[in-house]
C-alpha cells in the first residue's frame, strides 16, 4: 500500500533483515572489513568447538549418508548468525566500545516439517521476575543471574533424525569436507522444538531438587523449608536463570548449577532479558533499560501550516504506532512513570492528529532526558 511505502521511506529503508544488519543485530560477514572478519572467524571457531564439546552432532558421509538420503531424509541447511554483543552499549557521540563478537550456528528451522512436533516452551513472566527481585530486596538477599552455555545442547536428546548440511563457506574444521553432512544428536538452535526440549530438561532438574512451580506463572519456582517458609526463588527464561536464596537454600541452588555448564554467574550489576539490574550494598535493586530510549527514532514529520487538530497522514500514523509500541515496552519493563502518556497515545493511534505526533515526540524527548530513572525495589520494604 502507499502507506506502507511511505512508512518505510520515512522510517526505515529496507527489509527487516537489512534493518537488523544496519542496527548491528546481524552482521553480514561478506560485507565486513578484514579485521572484523578475523574476529568473526574466531567467534565461529569457538562456536564449533562447543558443538564438538557437547557432541551436538556426528558427521556422516559416503554410503551412510546416501542411505539416509535414499530413505527420504532431506538435509536442512545450517547458517551462521553473527552479532556484536556490545552493540547495545554504544550511544551516538559516546566513547568507543570495542566489539564483542558472538557467532551461533543455527538450523534453518523454517524449512523443517513441523507436523506433530510440539514447540511450546514456557518462560517466566515479567511479574515473576519482579516478584523475585522484590523478595530478594525485602529479605536482604543478593540476586544472581546465570547464563547456561549452549543451553539447547544440554536439553533432552532428539527423538527424530535431523540431517544437516554445513553452512555456506563450510565449518572451521578440516575433518568436515564438502561431501560430509551432520546428524543432530541434541536440540539444535533453529529447530522448532529445541526450546521445549531444553525447558523440559531444566524443569525436570529443578523439580527433582524440591522446588515447586508456580501454578499461575510458568517457569517461576520456589523452595520452602519444613515450616513452609520460602528459602529460594528461581525464574528461568530460556537459557537464563535469575535467583536469590537464603543460606538454607544455597545447597539446592548449587546442585542445580552443577547439572549444567554455565557461561557465567553475575551479581551486583548485570543484564538479564534486556533489563539492566543493579543492586546496592543494602540490597535495594534498580532496574533500567540503558540505551533503549536513545535508539527510538522520533516521528519524522513537518507541521507546516497544519493545525494540531488536523489528521495525520497514513505514514505519520504508522510512525506513531512504532514509537508508541517502543515506549510501551519500556514502560512495562522499568518505567511505570511513562504509563499514562503511553496509554493516552495508544488510544489515539487510530485517529492520529498532528497534535498527537507532537505529543509523542515530546514524550520521547522527555523520556530520554530522564533516562536515569528506574524501577526500584527498596530493601526491607515488604514483609514476605
């Protein structure tokens, strides 16, 4: 439609894939300089070493491969997804921040036959995460976060055969030649049920240690002592875990962590599910979204001789919905002070006026200026 063409012309040129590449979410290897390519090559080597460490797949070639092809197994292509994990830390005009490259070897799950395969894998809701933070602050406990390394490889073994074709450019392994394919042994990133198989393995391990899953908020667990007093809380979001515990609950946490290989365990200041969490010495907790508001593009429009009550153009209304959607996400995550303005803007998107566009840009500018505001959980406030 004309509105969609205008929106892309004024808001973001190119497809969603190109937009991600432009904003650093996906790095196009073939378009990068030699220094960046060297960094990505090293990141890809690390990723492939993890595949071998977890025995994620085994190679097949020759007659064994031909037998699988003759049996009707269609190979699914693998591809590299390269990102810079420090991209979110950079701000226009800010100090130089060195890249932190990460590569993931993923399966083209969009080409897979999903018939009869369950893919649901619950993650902890925002309410569960906030309640965990509130409980930790009120009890004077340090909240911690852990990132499970190549989590899907540590999920339940596959019950079906998945044949994989190496990615364009091959793998960083001299033993895998052009005539070799791979058979997946465990869930692979990109397969439709990879998240579910890992969630089942993680949930099983948690429940075996005596944790109880909340009946309303899935993937949110608590552990009680003999008197029914909560001594540990744990929230999971795919391969990320957030927890706090009394000294009596530390043993159960240690046993859980011993069952999985973790990349890191962080506390005091860390990023969890896109939210920047800091904890003071008195155990008060603050949640922010550093850098997010600055990356929201204001609505591009010219008032000219129009009045505030005049109707916005379709492309301007589309831009308004984009800004409001971004502001709504930030408001829900950690900026409740934006809730009224966001609610007002949401109610006028369908019949947007020039005045609404002005108000949206004003709200965005004021939000950026007050970017230090946070969602706070004060120590000792709530009696749990």
